[in-house]
């Protein structure tokens, strides 16, 4: 686990170009706190092309979600269970 705060880190531009994402999938391992994020672009007619994937710890994904929520000022609420 990194001990440095994000504000303590130097950012270096890698030259990787941005890409458009239409869909994201998150998979969590049952036996370890590992998460995989997969990003897709939709190309007509209804074709998903995987653009990128990243694997990291579930705790890092939770931090990423927190950053997204704060940045967008959007805090979703947990859905109520559907009545059967």
C-alpha cells in the first residue's frame, strides 16, 4: 500500500492519448480484495470494443469512487430491495 498522499506525488504525463468510454464493468474476486475495471466503446451496430482494463485493490476502487462522487457532487443512494 502506498504511504504517500496524492498531494505528495509528482505527476508525469505519459503521452497516453485519451479514449472515449461508453460502458464500464466492475468485477470483484470472491477470494481476494482485487477488482478489475473494464472500459468499452460502443461502435454501431451494437458492438462493444474493449478499450482498456485495469486491475487494482478494491480499496483503491472505493477511493476512486469517492473522488468521482465529490468531483461530480453526486452521491447515489442504495436502492431499496424489490418486493417479491
